[in-house]
C-alpha cells in the first residue's frame, strides 16, 4: 500500500511551497491538489489554480509524484488541457498523474456563465472528454469532431515523458464512469458512498466500498482487462468516519488495514488545515506519514 496526501491550493507560493517540500521529505508517494476554481467553504478565501501550482511544485521537488485529484470537464477543454499536461509532465520529469472525474454541480459548474449540466449530459461529456484526451496525449496530431468537444489538427509534440502517456486515475462510482476507468485508467479513485456520508457507519462504508470494487471488477472483465492492473485509490475525509483515521497512528493503521483488505493500493489523506473540515494535529499527521506503512507491514 502507498500513502499520499492532497494539498489544497490556499496559500501564496511563498508559503505554500514549504508544504510541498515537506510532503516529499515525509516520504509520501504522491501529493495531489484539487482542480477547482473555488471550493465549498473555501470559496471566499484564497484559492489558486491547480496546474500552475503543480508546475511550481514540480520545480520545488525531485521525487514525489504530483497530480490533480481531480480535474473535470466543468471548465476544461481536452485540447488545451492536453497541451498543459504535456508541458507539466516534461517539467516534472515524468512525475504527473491526472486524476479525472465527471465533476459536480458546485461553483465550477456555473463559473463560466453556463447552466449546470444534467446528470446525463455530465456523463456524456465525461466520456467524450476522456476519450479525446487519451488520443491527444498519445498521438502527434488529432482531428476529431464530437458532440461536445472537437479537435482540428491539434498537435502535441513531442508527447509525454511517460509513455504512452501520463497515467489517468479515473474517479467513478456509476456504471458509465467505471467503464471509462476500466478502458482508460491506470488507477481508479473513490471517496466512498456519499449516500451514507452523514449518517452511515464505518461498517456500512466498508461494505459500500467493497461493492464498488466488485463493480469495477465487472467493468474490467467486460473490457477484457484484469482489475488487478488498476491501482485503487481511496481519497479519505468523505466516509462516515471522516477525520477519525487522523486522530492517532493506531486509528490510521486500523483504518488503512481494513481498506487494504478490500483491495485498495493507495490511501490519500488531506494535509491539515486549521479551523476547517480538514483540521488535524500536525504532529500526528507527520507520524502517520513516516510510521504507518511500517506498522502495516
């Protein structure tokens, strides 16, 4: 199992760079950030762009993997995103993972002046977006006319450092998204079952996650792919136990062990932010970062 962190882009780089460097010093496998224009309770405070932040992080670190968790079609277009990702993969020396999902109906959904998409349109757009992005990052020149996204002789030369392209970590729980993960993903991402976030139990959450992994396995089988080929990433903080895994080293080891048994290969924990939903003791957090995997064995 690998342990990673997500660093929200809420600090000016003069201060924020210290966090990204510290994440590497602590030995995290990867450090991700959210790709939003603004987000939830942080809407009226500082919030910086994901891709420039990751570019800066790439120049401030040497070994840690970097990525979005996740990017969505809400305000992105595959042609421009592919160009930026190719450059970011080059600057980082091949350390970028693209976490990608369908997005939701938050602030990003209307920031460009559009009406929120229906669930069907969101799923339709996501499928077209991922397929075109895959082509753009693996082919030197792409022309494609889609319902929502098109490319006309779009060029991405010399391509990604990582071959055939940088890895996709596809966030999905529904059947269409899981099929996309099975077809295009090198990893699959989940935050758990939102239906039980408020009033569910940890046991119900484990059962729901087990069911999601079983559905992922079926989607992989339908495409002729072994589900074991995909990394399985759990982004924490959105299951009924919420912050409990970060209360102590023992609590986290117990949490991680239960989820490793389900088949998860990577757990992502939020870098502590005081006076927020992600508040946690920094010393406990750093102890988890440096000792938890050894305790898991």
